[in-house]
């Protein structure tokens, strides 16, 4: 008898494996929490309540998720072309710079409805520009994009310190921050917007850019699966040789895709700079670029998956803050541990469980076929 | 202002101090990547080593136990990296990113749980640290002009691990190029098929390579927390793992050139500290951030192939799948 | 009764009932064969006959599904290369297993070092390698880097490597494929002197001249089986050629005679030198007319793929020119696949999974590969999903692709249905020129007949068809004229109606001209 492995049913591949990976990551996290001397079930209960128990908690969760949707989409579009953009951190940072430059220059001149699209475009342009050099070097000089984007993260960090300390700082101030934008250059908060139509919720940093993130997710879906450019991007990602056969230039695709990726990451700057801080400051990206990697891996590079995993990570970040408050023995950095474990198990070890699952499923398929033979 | 010999010597001495962890991490990177395993978790390993060393030294009072702990912890991290990228053919970059993030969180979490300080370990007394040692003859030689200064201020007066770093470069070179293990290691990073058909296990070789990387980053991390400093502070590796990665590329995956790249990057760092707020003739004040970013800028320029060419081991980052 | 004082020496290799299959493909089927010690044994067969699989089993790359291996009379289990080396088997692979930035010496000692330190290994290996050089004429600069020495010498390094590990049985897989004739002659001298010193040599090749020149015995493989074991002195090239291709039943295709009209493909002195400075094509000149199928025969790797790639715009040429349906390709005037398609030239690539379609795309997406920018599938921004689906269903209907589900992943179709989808895609626009590579490789019988009929119908509608195939019977039954390629050159052309497999086989091995040459010089 031939020992042929049964391919997994599609639903197992799309839903079951990610859930198993997530489960393993949380199981390992629970062990760590237990070793610290706290009850992991209690801890997760605190986190879930913190993230979803109040309208303020939900607001924070979705505010974090906004950043993760942008950086997750950025990583995902690059993955579709088989590129690993590890530079979302720097691109988001520089994207925020673009937003701030536009707003600082124009907030005294233009009204909100004009500043809003300008800020979006500026953030995307600056983010794209920061991805352009690594993209060019990958496409035309064969320099590995992982290394160059890492380097660009650090160059961005130093550049921002320089700019804030020397250029944007308010004269006479000791903190390296720009001046606060005028009110017409601030995105309305969600609690304000809902307030206009008579719905009262607690204050939170959740703002209009969450809506932008949802719209961009739809555009992402359209671009990747419903345009000829997305077709070409996926063709290059799946099979460069077939793409060449089809007359698609992989170099051009690398450039275009990385520019889009950088632009998407740049939008995280919109949320932070125009939506929450209302000024340019240091380190507002705070690791969101790296979280984007986890989000894209877990969300299987699909906007629906990315939105769901962004909300999961948003809940982790918000719940983690709550956790640190409720259980002083656990600091809020526990969420980084969980995040790293998720990257490990749903990224590098994504198919660890596959052989077992295949064996498990072939048991059933074997049963079915023998039944069919009998019948 | 004028630079006297003592100024130059103190910058160079600072260069050596700053370069030491870079050297350990760069040598670790060379072992790993020469075997074909990309390791961007050098950063996380330095941090994990620093935390383990500081914690154990704080509890036991022994720097040696601290060093041992750092090595053991980092070998475990290497095993995780190996399990993902060698056994399961997972993406090596993803695995490295995961380790970096886990470590940056876990060091704070554990620090909080064990020492009840936000991401810090207790300040260590000097007998729980690696302290500067004075080489024999410092007294006698200190009176000789110039040479005496060089000996006492530059060569002597570092802690033990600094000298171990220099030693590690020699040992790395010797192992890679003078031993059977090194020959096989270099071969497996270039053409694993050749190694496999020669009847040698590709996986076992690569596991040993990443374990050595664990040992070296363990020493590097120990240096950061209990030799260079007196306690662990959160995220104290501060990108040094990535700079080491850049130095390794800059040194074209060779021990000696990589060490000089570490010195170059360390020197830039030392210079940046020194030049803060200093206006130089002709050029004026060089922004310190520019100097700090220069290792990364230089590496990108090198990678772009405009100055020389940095060619990685051929099988670097490619999982070895035997079925053909 | 056996005479204990002078036993006949056991066979160096004795394979009994070796079978191996990959999925549904039976690569080796119940193989029995044996090789006496100190002889040179040839294995011939067409591509895909199972020669390399058999040798890979002997060297431990694969384990056989069933059967036994006896080495020097002892039952031996070979699970990996280590076992093979221990049993005294060495292999020179078709793609060398050398570390390119290592020196010759370093490559020799890799895995066979004398101790933990390299210095001793190097000293030992130097002595031994010099001895081997002396004894067998394996001259090579021991301190040169592999990437600095020519291919012929790299191969010698592989041989030295095997002997250094104490190999008494040496397997060479297509050793002359990368060599010049002079280098090949030198190799044969070396192999003869190895045999004279008691080494058993097995050589896999498809070149009959080499078999006749070199071997003591020869085994012929066809479709995974050994069809003959003969003494070389008792056979002839003609007989071997016949055994290799077999007497295949020609399919009845109801083909009318060709009615060639205007020239649609005109190739003049086309040449190609690749990135490694190796000559891939030289002085290719021929024409294909409207209403005609021209077949290209040749053992794979003799330039057919490169020719197709140039004509389809996927790579530039380095000499000569080609005119295809109004499109000109010269070394200075490159084309690209998009331009080629636009000039009503369709291309069915040789490798359907690497180029012809994208396994992870849906069938609908694969059905527009290369035509994905066409206005009928695209609005200003959005692609027209409905139109694509309709088009795919139309193709599936026209070429009987099953199942007819455009949303199904391309990878989930059988090979024959994938191929039919690609052919449908390329033939649907009714191109003036059709370039087809290996149209029926790995395709089931029913689909083959269908595909052949479609290609002939294309011809009868007035297209020019250039067909590259490794299947001789396919070429003979489908083509009107057959051009034979060898080593990047055209070595002959025959009218398909007059062609038979034996003469084509000889031409493909470039044996026919030598016969003529010998007759001319000796006669």
C-alpha cells in the first residue's frame, strides 16, 4: 500500500493551524506567568477585561490596533512579493515626520478638510521614500533587503533625534518636541465624533485614523486581489520564473511593492502624530513596526486576518497595561513576550504541527475511503 | 582645542571598551552565518546574556557564575533558533526577530518579578563584577615617555573579558581555518550538498555553529552588564547586536577584518561621545547622531556594492532540504 | 562442487530486484544487474529512463522501496552517503559537489580528514593526491581554488575525492556533458587506467560513441527498466539506439500533408554565449513556414531550451538574428515576452510548473498569465473577475479541462489538465506563430492525443509551429520536418515522413556524422 500523505483540508490550513500556533504561544506565556508566581488564568482574565471590559478599554485597544493594521498591511504587501520588510519601524517614524512637516507648515493656513488628505499623502510619501533606497538596492544591486531595512531603522532613529533636537524643538524648551499643531490640524477623537451624533463614550486616543485604517484595508484587498498590479505582485511572489514568462519585470514589482509598503507603514505616523500626540516627538513608534510582522504572519497577509490579529495585539497591549496595574509582579512588557512567542510559533515554526495534523486527518480520510469501498 | 596624546589614548581606550561586546557578537555572527544560519538575534542574545549575568551575579555574588548563566541561557536561545531554522526549515529572519522581541520583554518581566525594579537588577559590588586588571610592569613602564603611556593607559587596565575578546578573534580564526571542524563549517555554509554527500550531517554541524554563537554572545552580554556596567538596565544592548551584524558584513564574514570593523564602529562611537558639542576647525560641529548612524550608513553603502563587494556565504539563510 | 582454492571473484555490484517509485511515477522497476570487478560498465537510456535514480539509490540519496544490493558479494544496506562511502562506492555527480571558494586540497579532504587539525590532513592529502596524480594521470593544481579552474579539472577533483575516500567502485553521472571532446578523451584515459588498477567504473551516459569506445559491458534502460545487458564487443551503436528508444507504436493522427506558405520564422546564424561564457547556441539557421510544424529533436540540454527562450523574448541572443512574424531579434535589439505576445506569437513553455502557470494561483488566474494586462480583463482600476472567469470556462470547455472550476488552485489539477489549460490559453488567441516546448511531458495518453490534434488543427489554420520535444515518436508523428540539435548546433534535418527513430537517435547522439567521417577517411 502506498503511504501517501493526505493534504490538509483548506479550513485546517487557514483556521486550525493558526489557532494551534496561537494556542501554543499562549500556553508558553502561561507557563512564564505561572513561574513568576501569578495565576495565568487570572492574568488573562485581567487582560481581557482591561481590553474589552470598558468603552475606554475598547478605545485603547482599537487605538493600538490602528497602528498595527497599518504596519501589518505594510509587512503583508511586501510578503506578497516575497519581500521581508523589517523596516516598518523606520518607515513609520519617517512617515510621522512627513505628517508633522506638512502640518507644521500648513496648519496656520489651511482648514482641516484640506490638511487631512495632505497629511495622509505626506505620511505615505515620506514612508515610501524611506523604503525606496532598500528597495532599489534589492532590485538592482542584489543587497539583501532584510539587512538594509534594519540599517535604515537605525538611521531613521538617529535622523529623528537630530531633527528634533536641532530643528523642531521649541526654542527655549528642554524636551525635544515640536510645537503642538493648531486644532484644525488634529484628527477628531472617536469620543468626540460619536458625541456629535449623541453617543457618549469614555475618552480614549482612538481617532479618525482608525476609519482610515479600515478603508486602507479594503483598498489593500482590492489592490492585491482585484487589480492587474496585485496580480503581477503575487505572480512575482509565488514564482519569479513564471512572472518573467508572463512579461512581468520582477525588479519593477519590487520597487512598486516596497514603495507601497513604506507608504502603509508611514500611515502609522498619521495615527500617532496627527491623531494622538498632535506634535512631533521622539520614539512615538514604540515597536509598532515590529508588531506589524507578528500581525502579518498571524493574519496570513489578508486584511481580514490582519484586522483581527491587530485587534488581538491591541488587546494585548491595552490588557498588558492593565495587567501591570492589577498584578504588580507582572510588568507590561509581558505583552512583548507574548508577541515574540506568537511570531516564533506562527512564523518560524508555523508548520510545526502540520505533520501531526496530516497524520491525524489521514486517519479519518482512510476511514472514509474504506467505508466508501464497502458501500 | 588641541588633542594631546592623553586625549588620543583615552579615545582609543574607550574604543576598545565599546568594541568588546561588538567583537563577541560579530564572532558569534561569523560562526552562525558561515554555517549558513542567518542570526539577527545577536541583539537579543547580547541582552539576554547581560540580564542573566547580572541577575546571577547579583544573587550569588560571583561574576563567574554570572558568566556561566549567560552562556547557558544563550545556548538555550540558540537551540530555539536552531530548532526553528535547522530542524523545521523555518524562516531564519522571523525566528531571529521573535527571539529579539521575546528577550526584550522577558528581561523586563523577570527583572520586575525577581528584583521588583522596572527592568533593572541591583547594582553590583565590585567583587561581583569583572574589574579592570593591571598588567604586570605597569609601574615600571609608566615612566617611559609615550610607550609607557600607551602600555598603562591603552593596553593595561581593562577587565579580563576585553582580553578574552581579542582572544576570541584569534580562536575564531584558528577554528575556522585551521581545524577540521572549521573546514566543514565553512563548507556547509557554502554548499551543504557537498557536505551531505561527503557523509557529514548538515544539521549537526549547524547546531554546533549556533551553539558556539550562543557561548560568544553570552560572554558579550556578560561584559555589557557586569564588566562595562554594574547592573542590568532594560534594553541596554541598544542596537549593539545589529552593529555587530553590520561589522560582520563589513568584515566580509572574516574574523580579523570583522574585528577591525568593530574597532571602526567602536571608535566612531567613542568619538561621538567625545565630540558632543565640540566645534571642529573647518567642519564645525558634527552632529553626534550622524556619527552614531555612520556604521549603518557605511554598511548600506558597502552592501550596495559601490565600495568592494560583501558576498555572504552562498547558502546563508537557505534551509537545507535534502529531497531533490 | 566449488573449488575453494580459486573462487571466481564476486561481483563488485549485484542489484537484485530494485524498485523505486515517487508518488505514482515508477522510476525503477524490478532492476537486476551486476558488474564484475575491474570493468567499465555503461548505462544508457533516454532522459527519464531511470538511470540517475538507480545510481542515486546506489549512492544512498534514496532508499529503494524493495530489492537488495550486494557489494563485493556482501548484502549491503545503503541508507545514506556515509554507508555508500563505507562500502567503497564513490560518485562523480552531474552537478559537482564541490565548495567553490575552497582549494582543490580542501575539497579533497572535506569529510575525509586525518584528524582534528587541518595541517595533518593537508599533508596527508598532498602525498596521496600526488600519488593518484602519478598513478592515474589525474593532474590538477592542488592549491588552486575550484572557481578558478576549468570544469574538466573540477571533475578530476571529484574523481580524486572519491579515490581518496578509498572508492573501489566509481560511478560517473553524465560525465562528458560539460566537457570538451579533448577533455572527454583525457577522462576516458583516466578511467581506463583506473580499471586496469582494479577499480570498477560505472558510467551513465546517453552518448553511444562513449559507450562503444570505453565500456566492457552495457546495460540499456528504458522507462525505469533494464531492457538489455550486453557485452559491448557484441553489440553496435545501431542496436543500442534501437534498444534505447524502443519500437514504439506510431499514433495514427489522420494528418494531411503540410501546405507550407509564407515564412513566419526565419533564424539566421543565431548564437548564444551565456553568463558563464559557455557557448550554448552556435550558428542556428532554419525557417518555419505558415502551415507547417517543424520539430526540434535532441537530448535535453543541447540548446533547445535556450532557443525557445530567445524566440519568446525571455533572454537576449549574442549573435545572429531572428525574424518572427514581423518581430526582429538581434543582439542589440532585445525583445520581451509582452512584445512577443503582442506580435501574435504564443509560447507554451517547456516547464509548466515553473513557467507555464503559477501553482498557487487559481486556474482562472493562471488562465490569463501573460495576458493579464489585456483590456478585456481590466477596467480602469479593477480587474474584471467575471470576464476572467468566463474566459477560463471558455478555455476549459474548448480543451476539455477537468474539473472545470476556475476557482480551483492550479496545483490541484492533474498534469494533463494543467497542460491543456496552458495550451488553451496560448492557442485561443489564434496566434500566427506557436512555440511549443515538451507539450506532452508527464501527460496521460488520452490527453496526448487531444493535444496533438489541437496542434495539427493550429497548423491547418495557417500557423507556423515550432515544436521542441524529447519524445521521438511525438516528433515523428506530429512534425512535418525535424531539425536535430546537438551541442548547440544543428546537426541534421530530416523529412518527418522519412524519419525513423533509429536514425534520429543516432543523429541526436551525433554518431551519424562520425560514421560518415570515418567512412570517408578510412574508405
